[in-house]
C-alpha cells in the first residue's frame, strides 16, 4: 500500500538523479550516528552502496 507521498512523488515520472542533493538531505536528519561500520539512519543508497 503506497502512502499519499509515495503516490505524489511518482507522478509525472519525477526523480532526483543528483546524489549530492540526497546527501545534503541526509545530513539534515537529526540524531544520525554511527553504529559499527554503518549509520543510523542508513546513508542514502546512491552514496552508501
């Protein structure tokens, strides 16, 4: 079941192929911290993969 946000994002083929923008958004998340060799929340897939 998709949320309203997921439905809206998918309209008209919207995508954001700019990895640095995803990273900037991730850096704004409060409470991010390292856990072992990873992060909580995880790095953006496009940079962390």
